[in-house]
C-alpha cells in the first residue's frame, strides 16, 4: 500500500524554504522523501541503509565497508565495470558513500537532464548488484590502501584506542575499516570465501524496510513519485530489524581511567569523556547542547578563558560525540600548551570545578531560551547548500527521527526541562570518567600497544577521591556563567536592492583602498560577507617576515577571542589569516551587528601591542604547526612542493621553522608597524548591505588607519603593488623533483604529475576543462579499479593564480612514484585511442554536461563570494567568465579537443610542459636512492635555483593597484 500525500503537511520546514516535500512509503516498506525544487540545477539522491560496521561478522572486520565499495562496480542491468560512476561524471555529477557504525549511506548528484537514468543505475545497487570474483579481489586492495592512508593519522588512531578500551563483546570495540589481513588473509586461513561472505551479508542485511531514500529534483512531486515507485519497488523486503547494540560499551574497568598515549604529531591534548544518555532520546530538551554550550564557552569566566589566561590551553571544545540511539559519550577536548601539560591535575580539577558550578547554579532558563533563539534563527534563515549534501543529511535523519523532524533533526531545542539537563549533568561525574592524555613526552613511558594502528599507551585507574583532591588543590579562579549575548540579531529585514546587479562593481578606488561591492540579488537572506585584503609588501619579504605576519594574525585572533566568541555563537563568523602578501580579515553572517564586530577588529589592529605571555603561547603553537607539516599525507607533501616550485615569491615552511626559535616579542613589536606602514586595502562587500553603507564602512576604516593624527598606514608607492607570478615551464621537458617523505615511518609514496597548459583564456580553458571531464573517470577506472595503484587516485584541473593545468594525484604503497609516473603515461597513451574513437554524440553529451555545470547557480552568499573573490585575487576580473566560457564551448568541435590533446597532453608532444613531484615512502627508499644517484638534466635538484632559472608568466594583477576609475 503506497502511503498518501498527507506526509507533506507534517514535515516542519524553514520559513524561507520554498521547496515542496512529500513523504511516501512504497509497498516494500521503503521510506522515501521526495523534494521538488524548480530552481535547482543539480538533482541528487541518497539512500541510507540501516546497517554498518557494528554488524561485521567476527573475524571479518571491515566487511560492511568493503560491501559499500563493491556496490559501485556493476549490476546485472549495467554490467560494464564502473559504468555507474562514468555515467554520473559525464553528466556533470559526483558520487560517493560512507559506512558508519549503524548506517551505510550512498549518494550522488547529477545535471538535471541525466537524473532519471542516473537514478535507475543507482537503484540497481539495492536490487541486483554484480560482485565479480575478480573485482572483489582487486577492491580489497583499495580498502587496504584506504586503511594505509589512516595508519599514521592521529584522529583515526585515538578514535580506535577509545574503542579498544571498551567491552570486547560490544560492537563499539571493533575495527571498522578493514584491511588486506581481515578481508583476504584471515578468511582464507579459515577456509572462508570473502565474496560469499559479502553476498551473505548483503542478502541478510540489505532490506527495503531499513532503508531511507531522499530524492531531490527540479520535477514536480507527482512526476518524481511515479519514477521512484517504478525504480525502487523491486528492492527486497525481508523485514529485517536494524541492529542495535546492547547498552553502554564501557564496563566498570573502562571507567575511572587515565590513559597516556603517544601521538604521531607534536602537541599535547587532553580528552575527557563520560558515557551519557544519548541526546537523541531528549532532542527537544537538548541537554548535551546546553551543557556543551556552557562547558565549551570561550567568553570571560569560562573554563577556556581561565585556562587560556593561565597559559595552559590553546583550544577547547565540548559536546556529545560517538553517539547512537543506545549509547553516547560527552567529550571535552583541550589543546594544551607545554605549560598546560605540566598542570594536568589542575586542568582536570578546574573542569570538575566548572561542572560543580553548573550544578550549584541550577539550570538557567534564560541561557536555554537564548540558545533556543539562536538555533531557531539559524534554522529559519539557513543557507541553501548543494543538493548532494542536503540529501545525505536528511536520509541520515530519517533513520533516527519522526517524519515531522526529518529536516530539523536535533538542531532546534524548544522544550525547557531542567530535570533532563540535570540528569545528563549528573552523569559528568568523577565516578565514570575516561581521561585520554596525548603527548610525545610519553614516548618511553608506555607498556601497551593498540593492535590495529600500533598506538602506544599505558593505563592507570583514577579514583573519584583523587579527582576531588585535584578539584580542591586547583587554582582559585573566578569561573562564572556567560553574560547575555549582545550579538544576537534582532533586525532580520532585507535591504531594498535598486537594480538586479549580476556582478561586483568597483564602487570606489583611492590610493588607500579599492571597494568591490555586490548586493544580494539571489539569496534573500539577512546576511553579509566582508573581506578586507591587507596588501603589505613587507609581510612577504622574507621567511622571518612571513612567520611574524603569521604570529601577528594568530595573536590578533587570540586578543579578540573572548569578545568575538559571542558573535560566533550568534551566527557571525570571522577570521584573520596571513597571505603571501599580507593578511586578510573576513566577516560573514547576519548583517545586523556585523559592523560592530568589524570595527572592533580594525580597532585591535590599530592599537596592537605585543603581550609577552601571549606571544610565547602563540609562538609555541605556530612552531608545532610548522613541525607537524612533516606528518602530512605524502600526496599533500607532493602538492606543497608543486606549489613551491611553481609560485614565485613563496618561502618554504622549513626556513620559517628555522627562524622561529630566535624570534622575540620585541621583533614583533618592531615588525608590525613596519609591515602596516605601507598598505593597500582591497575590500569585497556583499550581501544584505546597501552601497552607501559599504562606502561608510570603508571610509571609517580609512580614517582609523590612514587619516588619524599619527597614521599607522601610508599608501603604497606605485612600484610596491605586489604581483605574484608563476613559473613558465620549458616546452618539451619532463621535469621531476624527487624527495623522501618527511615522515620516515610512512610507507605511502605519492606522485603529483602536473601538465602545464597556459594563461587564463576562455577557449583554452574550456578545452582543458572538457578534457578533464572526459578523462577523469577513465583515469580512476584504469589506475585505481583495474591497476589498484592506491585509494587516492585523482585527475583534476589546477589553477595557480590564473595559470591553468592538469594534475594526476596518486598515493600508493604498491609502486614507487617513478613507476607510477610510467603508469600515468601508459594511461595517456591508452586514452589517446579512446579519444580518437569518441563519437559525435558522446562529444556533444560531454559538452552539454560541462555547459550545465557552468550555468549552475551559486547556492549561497559564501559560495558566490568565493567565486568573485578568486577573480579579484588572481587579477583576472572576469566576473562574467561563465557566459563567455559557455559561448566558447558551444563553438568547440571534437577536432578542437583532439588538437588540444595532441599539443598539450599527449606523451612526447614537442610543446608539452610537465612537472612530476615524486615523494618516496619508506617502502620505496631504494628507488629514491637509485633515482637521486642518476644524473639527469630534467631532475630538479634545488627548488629555488630552478625557480630562479625559469621564465615567469605575466601576472594578471599587472597594474591593477594603479588603475584609474
């Protein structure tokens, strides 16, 4: 029996949401939510299956995750391997999936004209998938490679350690990713066939009654309902019930423990966890949200404020983590300084002191009401997000909430219940605490090893009486509840827009600044976006200058924190970030009180003084940040080297790390006025702000910085406007840069194979983009699915300051980077034949897909601003780029694409410009030695000598600093 249409009325949606919703239930008990959005350029769907890694059979760890991989391969109706992904990619879409403890979620988006067939291909996952023996063996390698990528990642390691220290008979204890050992070696030893186990798992668990489907389209609800009923009615319903684990995963021996553990990265962290009643059982009352808001607060009187003042912490977060319907943890995470690491008992004492303060203060109705009001404004004025993200969010919610709350989830606590909040508060007691303390200092002081990731740790019991002693001996500080939040917006009205402006306009330019302005004509939200780029040539003049600029921006954020944290809570976000040529201030959120925050930030810049104690803390934090660069994934290291080689006027982090220890507070005191003394400010103001308001904002900031009695800033000389240029590689040379992975324990190697194409040009751009679209899935299929080089296997475009190119990014333990380079070239040779065989219809279909992708409208202010700001920073200023590139695409022929390939991409083409960055992991160190010992004129020995010896492309920035209005 198909449910009627009555479902639409009961689903609560945002006041600003113009989409139509309909809930239906198919005869096989599949729950479906249909969403019609006539304005959308992309359609999307997500299927959430109510089974995950908690259901992995013993001895087959990772089976649920492996099955998620396998469903992508092929089906009886569409037997060609990877044809689902190929179809989606060639129709402008993307596809992915994830496996969690109790859910597996599959999702995709696609251009509107490809949606019906894409949905048909997607539906086959759940009716008749093909899992060929050959593909099964190959894909185990992809799962193993995915696990290899995580082995030296602290978040994965610490998460597994928390699981490891729980009851062995609870599924929370399990390892969920899987690897070659658990999916191939061990099953074989037991006489098990992994493919048979996959099929058994699928048949047993994949039942329509525990699946939730969301379909998002531009069609009418009636039309999409007919399509969905036909395509999804054949999913079997075996009336499975979702698996729910029995009770809490922690027994008494897993509570009242202090675990010392050794991380991979520098830095000390403290994580304090308590098992609590899951929020989802009381999501209208929001107990964890209320407690997380207070314990995680950063305003004056908060736990973090006190720890920061004492110089013991540089970050703190609090809230529910690792939750399900049956159990949850409340977690407080604290980033410690070296001094904080020495005061751990005091810190834990102060945390419990704050919990006692909450108990003595009682549950405050005004705090709950304020929090509730913030949540309500956030829900009703939420930005539109890409449909692919929206459907995943809702299909996950459908498994957990009644239909009326499918869109809201737990995001809107409305019911004030002191007893429920007190119940969870009482669970944050010394009697059931789990404390995890991470530090490299424990290197020689552990006696145990977690089996899956090899994390070293030791464990000791810690009684509640000991914690009470810590509470009593902790410093006497003035902990108190936060003040009422003055940043909560009360004026959410929309400003009148005189004319429908499509692109930013240059509203004003002086020797001090330029103002780009773009009123909101698309989103109708009471929000604004302001970015100020401080172009200060002195800031990028040396490694020291760059580090000092970095410390300056971090100190500025540090000084603002207790004040501006209230703004963040109220939905007004800000950031101060250093750039190659200075720094940027960004403010984004409700426009009502945005100017108050912005003017405070500018005031802090104008009156900046170095506080010695805070300088030491920030210097220590920045030092660890640079030190931890060496623990990045090898493919990230390769991408970094590629940027360093290509982008002129950039300093390596290794040199910055070298100068850091010598820097003193007085160096920064001298540096900041010198840096600011010559500045040019580029403003981008967009959203619900009127033009005259934007101009007043700029005038005010100019008055504070340039026009007071003792001005901090003076305009740049015409010769000082910074232009960052890009290396022009020599034609016909395959440059390569070999490097050992900076972490000697990493087994993964990586390759970035970069093909430089040329300067921003509409015709050239679209040929490059079309080639990338056509080749992307073929590269993934060959290099990952067939050859299984590694989990990370990507072909994508690259844009360095307006200079365009292509890059293959591959990370592998199977082959060394030199070898992978050869596989990339073999792929390009093979792909040439495919390109020459392409039919006119295939070509047209790909062109149309790319046109649709280009015509996709921005979803929200942040997305639109990022697009226009990129044009401003690159200096290309082609705000109308999409219209011209679509026009260029319409005139493109298949022969044009083949000519492009022959000139720029084909192996051995005389004009081709390539750069291979090869990062060698420890499994391939012999290859590295062999490669570095061979003389080769194409080998880059020294990045900076190479950079200096090369020609540079002209900068698009050109003379923009002196342009006349």
